[in-house]
C-alpha cells in the first residue's frame, strides 16, 4: 500500500480505493490536568488513550465522490491507515467536495472503542 492512497468501506462491502490523495494524521493522547491552587505546578495524568484524526485531501471525479458519499451516509465506515497498515472503525467528522475543481477534504476520527476489526 502506498502512502498516497487509502481505502475505506463499510462492513460487508468491497474496499473503495482513494488514489493520489494526501493523508494527514494527527494523534493526541488523552490527558487529565488538575491545577492545584496555592502550590507550584499542576498534576498531569496520562489516561493512555490515543485518538487519531485523519484529514484526506486531493482531487477525484464525481463518480468516485458519490461512492464515498454513499459510505458517509450509510453504516459506520472502516478505514485502512496507510501509516500503520491497519484497519479500524472510524467516523466521518467532515466531508467537503467542490464539483467544479474535484477537490475534496474528508476528516475521519478513529473509533477508539473497537469491538471488531475487519480482515
């Protein structure tokens, strides 16, 4: 799998390949911060959970966009992470498409509560 391609699907469906795309991954850890008044510093607690956000951009034709839109409007999607070569449940946070230029931006958030992984 190339870095400039990714795959998305819903359970039981074929994977849709998105080619010539830019995938930006942002991972954050969940932290709890307690500021103690009257004392120096604060107390940070690393809760150990990570949350990845993927921003996928590029250009695609209307037919391919309609396939992605169908995934957006149906069941929860699965996304194949091109960085770690793994599949996960995800949630579309945003879907944006310009029909004149074919430019798109999809924002997917990793579902941290995975109860199954597709193979």
